[in-house]
C-alpha cells in the first residue's frame, strides 16, 4: 500500500512500473534525445461539437472501467464478465453503460503528468502544464476551439462558443481565454441556480423588455458615447446586447429548461442536468461548440465504498464511489442515447458530430484500500471514455497489469500512455483544428504551441492524435 | 484571428546591458530624492512585458467618465504625491481634470479604502459639511475602521492566496485573524513580512503568520518532504513577487538570457543558479503535513531541520535541476551571503525588508490599488534595469516607472515612517492626484494617461459588486465562516471564497464576476456576457429587486408618514449610486411610478443595479 502512496512524479511512476516488471515501454520517454519538429497537423474534422466531462478528483479506474477485483471489492458491485475486451464490469455501478458498449470506447492506458488536483486539472482544461510564469496567457482548449470557430459563427448564433458547467470546486478554477479575445472566455453555468436567468419565460418577457428599454434610456450617455476613448465602455454594453440577444432567442427557452421527466430520465443530479443542457446546446446548434462539465466528487481518500459512515445529511454531492458512479451512469447513458437517436436533416446523428470525452485528472491508487478505506492519487495508469465524433465504439484500447498499476499495452501506435496533450490533440483534430499551430509573440514574448512538445518535467514527447480511436 | 498585444515591446537595441550591480549601487538611499523633479517625458515611453494596464484603464476611464465642461482650474498640491504628479504635468504642459465632486469623491474613497459604497446619510452629511478639511477627515475616519480592516485583510488573503483547500479551515481563519489584528494595531509592514517569513510552527492552525509559507508547499502524492526544493522554489518566487515586485517565475526554470530579451532587461542577466541561491534561504525549511494517514488534511508544521537546497533535487513542477551540489544561499539583489551564525530565514527577512526595492515594490502595490494603475505596472513585473533615469537603459527601452522620482520618494517616506501602511494609504487618498475627477475637460489624449491626468475608473471587484447589492437592498445572507460559529454579511468579510459556497446563487454570481479561488485561478476583472445576464436576470439580483419583506424597498414603502415619489427616488439613488438624482432622472423615475408605484420602484431598483455607474468606481 505504502508503495503506491509514494508515487508522486512521472519518474517515480516509471520506476514503480519497472519494479513491477511492466515499465519497459517507457524507455523512449526516459531518455528524450531530440525535439521532433511539429509538422503541420492534418486535422480530421470529424466533429463540430466537443463535450468534456471531467471527473473532478480522479476516478478510481480499478473500481470502474478497468475493474480489478480483490478482497476489498464490495459484493454489491455485482461484477460480471463481459465477452470481448471489456472483461469484468461492475453492473451495479454502471448498469446502463453496460447495455451500450457499442456506443463508446474505453482507453485503459491513460497517463497523467501530475498527482496534485489543481495542476492535473489544469492539464485537462488546457492540455498544457501549469506554468505560473505563463498562466495568465495560456488559453483553455475550449477557448482555442472558440477562437478557431469564430469565422464560422453565423449572424443567427446567439449562444457563446464555449460553455462551462458546474465548475464549482475545480481547484484549477476555470481557465479562461488567456491571450485570446475575451469573447472566447468560458460562459459559466451552474445548473443548481435558476436557469430561467438565461431564457426569458413568456410571462417575464414584458417586464424584461420594458426594463431593458428603460435601461437604454436611463443609461444612454454612458452606453452610447461614440468617442474612440469610450471603447471599453461600449464593450461592456456589447456584453449587455449579447446577453439580451441570447435571452430573447426562442431557442434559449428550449435549451435552458429541465423538465422533471427529463431530469428523472437523466438521474436527477447535477451531472444529469448538465448533460441535458449539453444535449440541448448541441441539438440547437446555436453557436456553442465546446462544453466543459465538471463532475464533482471523485476524490475519495477515505471511506470510498461508504462502509465506514453514511453520507452526511444535506451534502448535495454524491459521496461514495457507488453514488458518483451511478450518477455518472444515469447521466451518460441517456445522453449517448439522445445524441445518437437525434438526427440532423442529412441523417447524421448528433453523436456523429460530437466528440464526448469523459475522464478524471488522474486515477486512484490500485490494490487494497488505504488504512482509512480510501484510495489516493495515482497518475500512472487510469481509464477514460470516448464516444462520438468519429470514435469507433465497442472497443477497449490499452491494458494494465493484474493490479491495474502498470500499463502493459498502450493500445495505440505510440508505446507510451495517452497523456492529456494527446487528448487535446485528439480533440483539436476531431474538431478540425490544426493542432500543430504555433502562435508567436504572445504577451510574454514566448511562442505558444497548441500542443506543447515539452512537458513540465522537460520530457520531450511527440504528442499526437490518438488515431486509433477513429479506425 | 489571433490578437496581438499592442503593448508588445519590440526589443530593438542589442546594446550593452546594464549590470544590475551598478544600478544597485545607484540605489542606495542617497540616490532617492525628495525634490520634485520635472524631467522631460520620454516620448518613446513604452511598457514592456505583460499586458499594459495603463492603456486599458485609461480607455475605461474615458469611456465611463465622458467629459465635463468644468475647467480644471488650479489644484492645490497637498503633499509629495502632488509635487511629483502635478510638477510633471506642468513641466510637460499636460492639462488635467479638476478635482472630483464631493459625491464622486466619497463613493470613490469608500470603495477604495473599505470596499463598500457609503451609506446615504454619510454622503449627505459629507456634502453638507463646509469644513475645509472634510476630505482629510473622511479619509482619517475610514482608515482603521472595521470595513477598512475587512477589505484589506481580504486583500491580503487574496495576495497570500489563503484558502481552506491549502491550509485548512483553521489555517485560513487564523491567518485572517492575524492579518486583521496586525492591520488593526497598524503593525509596521516590514514586521508583518518578517513574521511571515520567519514563522516556525508546530502547526499553522495555531500560528497565524505560518500559513503564509505553509500555503506554498508543493506536495507530490505523499505527505513527506519529497519535493523539498520545489517548495523552496515556490516560496522564493512568491516572496520575490509580493515583497520585491519581481517576477522570478521564468528564471526559476532557466537562465534569463536568450529568453527574456523582449520582456525584462534585468531578468536577462539573472541565471537559474542565482534563483537557486535565493531559494536556498529556504533550503533548510521543512513544511510538513501533520498527518500520518491521509493526504487530505491541510495542517502543516514549519521547522528548519532540512538538509539544504540540493541542485540535484527532484522536481514535479519545474524543469529538472540536473545539478549536483548543495546550493549556498545568496540574496539575488545584492549577492549578500547569510551570517552563518544566524538563522537563514532571519537573514533573508533582514535582507528583503532592508533593501530599498522592498519599500518601492510595496508602495507601488498599494498605489496601484488606490490609483488603478501602478507607477510600475504590472506591479509584480519590475524591470530593475529600467528604474533610474540617471542610468538610462539601452536604446529601444524606456524607463519603466511612469514617475521614477515619485516612486522613490514614496518609498523613502514609507521606510522613514516605519513602513506604516495606514500612513501610506492616507498620503495617497488625501492627495489631489487621487482626488482628480475621472471626467476630463476638453479632448482626452491617450498620452495623458501615464501622467494620471485624470482618475482611472475601475470595474468594482466581484466581491464589491456583491456587497454593494446586498447593502443597498438590505437583503443579506448570513454567511457562516467555515470552521467557526461566526456569520458575516459581506463577501469582503469572508475569510476565503469557499465560505460562500453554501449560497449557490451568490457563490455563482461571485464566480461569474471573476472572483479568484485563491487556489490556482486568479482574479479576473474583464467583462463578459454572463455578467450582464447575472445583473439583469439572475436569481441573486431578481430576488433583490422586489420589495420583499425586510428589504429596504419594503421599508421605504411602509414608512409613516408616507414618502413622496421624489423622496423615494432620491433615497434609492443615494443607496445605489451615492448621489442624488439629476432633475431629469427624478422626472423620468416619477413617470415609472405613475401607474403602479411598487412596480415603478422595483423597475427603478433594477435600473440602478444595471446602470454602469453602479458597477464602476469613478
């Protein structure tokens, strides 16, 4: 137990892997020799939307999508063998996903560079290491997609390009647009606040319109001053104009609603609600292309299976592994159903044009539980779920050893784990964004690489799209 | 598609670089001058490095303030600030705005010193007063007041990023209490810094200042001191940032040369080894998680039984060190080595607090908070090779401070008066420079901005907007301080942002306006569409627009004898905008109330919350 506890850095993980007899393929990483020039990437452009569900805190891979049964495993997990690559599956935790293996792909060879929440979560949001010297200028992946999609924005698009939901406790906060235009900064939504804020109910419309008209009148001088110097102020008024356009768009009323029968179908949870909104945003195709959802409470250092004490009364979050798993299952399954079942006029489904990425910032220590019946942070091997946007489902890529501690097959053309940078490249490629791009002369004077080839630990890695997801 | 920063400095000259040491010699106290200098403004003045706040702040000011017909007239030079600010404008023939009106001034100074707008009664009695020194008296009454202490304690909490995730609820609460008390008794700032830098503690939950260092600990997945040098680095970076205004992030990974030529001349001369020597002052410092069983408990001890700073130390967040030897400490500004008979951190605290740059960086930081833009801006990006007009940098570069002599004079004054923060804030707030109107007579030119020819306007911070709304409507939340039995009413009274977490709507409102989480996310005062939605239609606001029981509006409506429409309108204007309505505003507002009085007043409350002068400080 103490052994896994001590894994903190990539290198230590590598050593651990070697000690466990499975670290052989890390060699290319271990002795990086040269920078591989980034050639211009040829993005596949198989998706127009991307939905990232970040399992905030770090999902325990060995209790979920890379199940390793042990004396510690609760009987209630209802573990059964599935034919094919999946192997063992906890039917009690993911009963609905179990009926939809054809719709998604599991990657069991994920790796993280960091074992601390904030820095690892930053990686998921940006695909970059957290470098405090540059953190003011590094944009989120969603902000880059928003910027790249700006030229495709139609006059009728009223929804913001990048929407982030339920980012309440993410330690990295919500990474914004950095040096990119502020209009590509994430638009926050907390699904537990009243969504009627975003869409005017018919009965509220007259009041609102009266007030908006009055506001322009009362605030006329401040809002319409046309001198060159008034630009910043008019910019703030532009935010108001954009907000009113959004709120008045009839599509907003359809997007920002959570009917109780829908909520029930999606599991009556924050994450279910966020998935309903994500589905609505994608279906409406009204300007939003990137959606980030924070799925909270996977950081189960203690009492992971709830055997020590019951959930605290009034805690709005699910807390045990079973609860968070069921919540995710209940949200993800109907989402995949709805996306694949809804067709555009040309016959493509929403899932065909939406890349869904579901992963934590790292995994959790495998093997027996800690002395306080929990699992700690583990960046060495974990799992992620990918679906849609050209991803061929029904498959498992990568394989870990018996304990789930070491990756023994990477499952893709690189003999190394799939890192956050590779996920970012895969997202960009699917979204049709040239991920080989560099931006010179950022405010710090640096060159910004969409995919930075150098890690925080100075490893030089040929990060790239995981083409195997799509073929 | 990608916007380039207009302020990007193009490094032109390849000429000789100034040696930092030469400059530093020129920095001894005798080099500081108290005499107002009026040098010719460098026409090529450009600010290198990160985003230039000066441009945006001046745009902001121009946009909100508009212009005024009043003539600037002559403005009294009231203290050393004015000698330099107005001396320079006079020398260069730059016109400036007149003094702000009483109502503009009282709202401004309340917001800047206490984070909250003034109560209507305070505005009225201030405006009515004919005392010639009423502005000084007002400043005196605010400095040291409870809202003042809350605002600046919160501000320090942001600076130190004190957050329960990092230092535990007990840690953040005790740190808060310690800062609050220190400000209350007006502890000299060098002593506060000394206490934070030298704290030894069995637990940061029992020692207030210890949380300052404990907060920067870098942990792997383990509880033990495995990445010791990373923690030393983190402390070295943040102490240099907060107390010297220096950004050593870049040189904490690599030498400055061949990296920072377009950014910071002084940093091009700094090497990673110099940084290590600075970090080595914390090489023996161990910050240990006080736990044997879990990584989820944020209580730390601080002692000095470590082995020192090894250049071979592993890193989880920086470029590998690849060195072999143990690093000997040396102060990055002077090369001074510590007295081997004294504790390392005591020596570090002495060197930092006695160096002139400590006072310069500190006064600049407070100046920026009050004036909107630092004399050196951004405040944590000093370029020490571009400070002294007598030793100008090579061609293509300008002197970095807009007013180098003022910066030195403020620093000398601060040091000579015991690093007294309250005195410093008073000096700034009572100057005519601070009290200029944001409205400018005649045509405003962008080049005037660096003269502070009018007051910069700023958007209120997230917490200030929250506080202004709850206090104007009298609809407060009882905010429990996590880990205590206390409740507070204002966001600026919370100990850290997560205290607000249970109020979903309020917490979300604060986040949308750019509240920092004090973990990794920084404060963001940019505008965005979702902010407009929050102000127009979020439950946090709409619940406060209506005349709910207990609200100020309900109280206003039930007053006996009944108030006239005009009286009510005036009350609301004072509450939200700290001023009486203009005659046409009264007339237009009365029309709103003609058919349905309550609805009209609710509309007016909504309008006042959405008028841009409500969320801007001018």
